[in-house]
């Protein structure tokens, strides 16, 4: 593409974003075609969220519908909020109640929670989402701008004969005044009634705000001039296109979104609405009063009028919160004692847990608590740390790389691959040289699992389960227990609040970042194994760093250290599986053999005949079923058969573990019409196990001369050398290992296996 091509695309993008200014009459016609453009603040925010659609996720072992708006889709997911779907859904429900005036309109939405839980991402998501929605045709947002030039004693001042307006004479409302606020109240109510009736929306549009003081100054000036001239149609004269026009604007911070940061200072009045400019007051003909044209309108409510007001790190502005009480109640705020301003904004405050301590400082006074009125208006929703392994792994990767893609998968196996993937990071050394460092497969998984393991309850685990089991149930929604899947509802988990404490992702990120810049003394031949960070390196560093981290108490350090062992055991089991699968890659059962076995078993159980390769109908082959069950399933031996005829145990297995499981799988995959399509018999647990897993007994039977104790440096010409060469190659092809990380991982696994091999 040429430079002109890029410029042309930029022009096209802006043409789609902005419209030419229109008259107030044209605007009214526009909103009858697209009522969303006239929506009040909470309704507009709700519609922006709903416009992005939803998707299904599994969190804490349960399937939930999640609004894609919180995935930051307009910004390629850069500031997506991972997890906390239930809190976000409750937040949207609150918005819906407020927008519909169902008794919550006086509420200030309060989002609370510890650091690094996604609250800041929510702020960015709201800003990004509203900005991009306002660029769409459906989400256009409008305000008014004024021109009072030509109303003095210069020629052409009369209505209909004024000089052409100069663009420099147009001044927009500094607080994004709603265009309908220009109309007299009785007319506006009638217009809104007709608009809501035509829209037939379950949430009608409400608009009770009057013109802002700046616009009212212009309106009054024009009305006075034309009244003196004897103009009969005063509103038409004031709202003439040469004086008043409606323009669309892109929602952003300062234009429909007000954000009060922790570092912002000033008096409450300055932070809320702005300040008077003394020099301007002197320059304007104010006739002994304060002229609203001499006001800055740079406070958080002024910027957020028409849509959204966010108080970030609200504990730093606790003194301001009490001043906000009349805003949701009355929809008004004062510039000073004499000049008031109506505001239409959805208020959200974001805080860490220290705000609650400030609010409860007078709680013992009960009825005389001076903060009681404020607390009554706060509607609290609490963000928690993630308790899903896949979400935490995704978050860790985001913290270490520039990846912003949202992880979506059709099944958990796809998600599991992402969790276990390695990461390659470019690191600049002390001498300025750049080198590639690898976080080996399962390293991110190990870090994420350890963090999640510190956040979930360890006291109410049912017998036979450990932290890892619970974490897996929360992540995939079930636990594989032999041939059966046990779902969350099958376990008696105590109803405790999880995710309120534990290792934050910022700690994990900093530990891994330090590892990436450390030098190691590992070396092996020509392999750059010193550039590989193994899962055990990450886990050991996370545990060792607890003592020096000021964010943890002594009891927390002890508790987190005690939770390390099951995490290490699970991660080693994952590495062990990778090595076994790589050794046995060419020994896997092919899918055609599995399908043939299922077909014969089904016919045997149902006493049916099957079609052979020649198109002839014949009885199911008992020998084929026997061979599959002995050699591939490993469930039975020759003693379980009389020739090729199965005993009762084998018959029960075929009926219960194969056919019943197949029917259950088909039922779970039915569609809305209760018909079943695309059922893969290989997905039933007993068959899935056969297709993808072996154990060391299988390895020993297949490779009798393998010596794990010689793995690190196998003698030339031995079976161990040949198996190792094949295994390292398969680890790279199947699981994404580098040559170095495959070497280190297989060595580690084999060193442990050698102790029990004989």
C-alpha cells in the first residue's frame, strides 16, 4: 500500500465516525429512526454493553453467559477483564434496573476488591467500548453548539436575514448537553412519550435535564434579542440553524466520560464541576452576576455529563463521596450557590478494600453514623482474584508478553493446549546483547496453578481431593474419575468465598521477569539449556520469594508454602505424560480400530448384525473385541474369556462402560429438538483414555531394553539412545518443546522414573 492508500483509509474511517452538523428538526427525525442515540446515560451504557453480544464460559465449575463488551473487543482485547463474570453480570443487572427506574436510580455503583483483580481494566473497557460504540451508526451520540454572532446591532441581525455564520463563532456545550434539553419541558415530555411508544423498548428513555448553564446563557441571550424584536415564533428563531445546531461527538474522557484519578486535587467543587475563571468574569458583561461562560467545566461530573462518571481509587476521594449524594437523587449539582446544573450520568466508584474501612469508621454509632446516608446509596460489587487455571494462565501470559487475544475454545482440550504452551521472550543482557529465553511447556501452567491454589479454600475439600483437583473442577467443570466425569455439583464444596486472598498476578509476573534476566549454570553440549526456565524453576522462585515480599503476612507465607507440594506433583505428572506420549507416539491406537471396536460391541449388545467390507451382513467378531480389550484397553486377560466368549465381567464392561457411556454422551450432545448429530464415540471416557494415554508398564512391555538410568548420556547403539532421539523429536512436534527444553524435561522425568523402573 502507498502513503495515499493509508491516508484514504483514514479519511474513510473519519467519514464513518462523524456526520455533518444538523438542525434540531433533523435531529428529531434521526432519533425516531434510531432511539438509542437519544438514550439517557444508564440506558446508553447498557445498550453499548449488550450490543457486543455474549459468549459462554466456564468459571468456578459452572457455565455462564459473559458479555463480550468486557473482553475489550474494540481494542483487540488489550484491556480485557479476565474472569469475574458473575460480578460483571450483576453489574449489568444493576445498570438495567437503574436504566428502567426500578428503584435503584439513586444508587452509586461501587466496584471493590484487592489490587490486580481487573478493576482498572474495567475502567479502560468502559472507555474503549463506549468510544467505539459511539462511532457506530447505532451508537451515535449528539450534543448542541451555539452561535450568537449577528444578534448585535450589525447589519443582518434580523431572523432569517443574518450574515452567514462563521465556523469560529460556534461553541459546543461544554458538558455535552442533550439536544432534547433545548425544548420546553412540556414539549420534551410529549416528544419522549411518542419516541418511547414508537421504539417499543422494554426500557423507555428518560430525560429530565434542562440546558446546562453555558447553553442557557446563549439561549437566554437569543430569546431576549428576538423577543425585543417582536418575533412571534421565539423558539424557531432561537433554534434556527444559524444559531443552534446538533453535532455528533465521539465519546471519550472529557466528552461524556469523566474520570477522577487518585492524584487529582483541588476543592470538592473543583473536582466535581470545575472552577470560576476570574479573568474571564472581568472580561464578560455579567451585570453583577457570575456568568456561566466564565466557568471551566473541567470537573468529573462536567466531563461525564451525558454518560459516565468514574471515581478511580475512591479511597483517595472519600471526602468527595458525601458531596455526590444529591447527584443520583436529584440529578443536579451547583457551580456555586446561585448557578445550578442538571447532570445525567451513571456514577461508578472503584476502590481497594481500604475504602470500606473508612466508611465503617463510625459504624459503632449506628443510627448517628454520619456516613450512613452515603453507605445506603452505594451498591457494592466485589472483584476477586481468579480461581480458574486457564484464566490465570492467560493473564500471566498477558503480563509477560504483548499477547491480547482472548482465549476461546470449542472444548477444554483446546484450552489445555494453550495453558501448557511455552513462551519465548527476548531479553537484553547487561552488555546490550539480546537473547531468546524460553519458558518451557508447563512453566506458565505451574505458576498459574500455584497462584490459583493459594486462592481457593483448602479446608472444605471432600475426602480424596486435593487443591489441584478442585482447581481442575473449577476450570474445566468436571473431574475425570476413571471412566466417569464428576461435575462440581457431585462434590460437597463448602459455600465459602474464594479469591479474596492469595498470590496476585503482579507477584507472579515479577518473579518470572526476574528469572528471565537471571543467568543459570546449566549447560549440555551445544544446547542452550541455560536459556530455558523450567516449571520447577518458576515454582521454587515463587516459594522462595514469599519471605521477601511485603504484601504477605507471616501466616500467609506459611500457608502458601504448604500448598506447593501438590502443585509440583501435578506439574511433574504433566511432564511425565508428555514424555510417555512421545515415547509411545507410534504405538497409539488408530481411530479406525477404535470405531470398528465400538461398532462390533454395539452390535453384540443389541444382538444385531453388521455390514462387512464386502457389503455382507455378519455377526460381530468376538476375536476382534477380545484383542482390543486385552491389548489396547488393558482391562482384561485370557482368563476373562472362554476362547473368545467374554465372561460376565467383560459383558458388564461392554454394556455399562461402553454402550451406556456412549448413550450418555449422545444425550449430552443433543440439540434443541432432542436429535443427536456429530456424536464422536471416541469421546466417551473409556475410549478417550485408550486413544491418548499409556503408562510406564506399557513402555516397559514395548521397549524391554530401555534403561532410564542411562537417559542423560545413553551408550551409542543402544535402544535407549534410539528411543531418546525419537522421544525428543516427538516432544518438539507434539507439544512445542524446543530441543533444549525437551532434553531438560525428559532428563528430569527419567531421573525420577529410574528409581522405580526395575
